[in-house]
């Protein structure tokens, strides 16, 4: 029992004596990590967009490029549908994809 109490006291002292990180330094590190993560996500999306090929299905495009920022759907006739997917970054549109009957027919990458 005495060994257990000694062990608990040592643990409490070790935790209490550990140096604490400056909150400003921690915030700066968090911001830097977020910026790196954002850049990596944008690069992955750009690579996915560059891998697209005409004739792909909408599910194949979703697998490569991820979900679009916006979608616009139109029924051209009972047999034909048209959908436009717009991909944006935080600052600007980067790609517009056009689908006819769920097949990629036009790629416009800015």
C-alpha cells in the first residue's frame, strides 16, 4: 500500500512539474498545422481534377475529385439530364464540370 501511495505522489509531482507551453506559441503552431493541412487538401483536389477524363461517370469523378462546392441540375428532356459541378477554393472557382446523363462531357479548369 505504501508503495502505491509513493507511486501516486511521484506521478502527481511529475505532472505538476511538467513545463507548460506558451498559449501564443501553441496557437501559432495550430495555425501553421491548419495551413499545411489546407494546402495538402487543395493539392490533392487539384491532382484529382487533373486526373479526370471525358466520359467518366459522376461516381468516378466523385471518387477522384471529391464532392463539388456547388451543383446545378437541369432536365433537358425526358431522356436527357444536364448537371454542372463547380469546384471552388476558399478564394476562387478552380473547375467547372459538365455532365450529360451522368457522364462527364466538359472539363473547364481555371
